[in-house]
C-alpha cells in the first residue's frame, strides 16, 4: 500500500515532537537502565559516523529518538514518535531540509543530542526535558531560517477529507 503524502507543515511537526519527546526524555531519565543509556550513546556515535562519512545522519538520529520513546514501553507512543519522525521524508520537509541540513548543522544537533543523553544519564527529568525541548526548538529555528533563505515553496497538493465540523 502506498503511503499518502501529507502537506502538514514541517514546523508543526517539529512543535508536536517537541511537546511529546520532551516529556519522553523526562520519563527516560527516571526509567532508563545503564544499557539503554549506552544504546543512546551508540546512536549518537552512529550519527557522528554518518556525518564523518559525508551522509545525512538520519539512521542514527531516528535510532536516538526511538530509543528514548522505547523507554516508556508504550506501543502507541512508539508508533506516534516514529510516524512524526518519518514525516521528514515528505517532499516539503525534504525540500526545506535541503537548505539547512549541512555537516555543521548536524554537528550542532549531535551536541544537542549529547546534552539529552547526559541529562538522562544524570537521572534528571527536568534537565532531560529542557535539553530535548531546546534541541527541537533549535531544530525548529534551523528550519525557520531555511524557509527565509529558500523563498516561497509550494506545498504538495493532496485531497483532504472534510472534517465533521466542516461537512455540515
């Protein structure tokens, strides 16, 4: 079955992730075991290897975010976080990303990821929440900057179903 492409705003997606994943990071700070924290560090190391190899580190980045949500052991949240992360593959998201995703921006993101890991490892939910919120706020700001540099971008057109409120 073909995946339907949405025209949801990448900025809205990042804000949704910020709300959800900040709380998940706080939860992880009180529930992750040492082996799981080592897994987070391995995901960050994979990101660095991908950048060093001249690649966009989406494998390591996705692994990092999914390992945090895995700490909650909730399949609904795992699905939602995975789907929100995978929105980066929609055409609008990819077009915007092509304007700001550079080795330098990814090195900044890796530093932000490391701050999240350090806060989780310190068992500090407040620091983990703040570090994840800052990371995703910075990601939002990087996207906002890329929009200003890129100029107008056409959103893919899709048919949207009428909501019950609009159908009346």
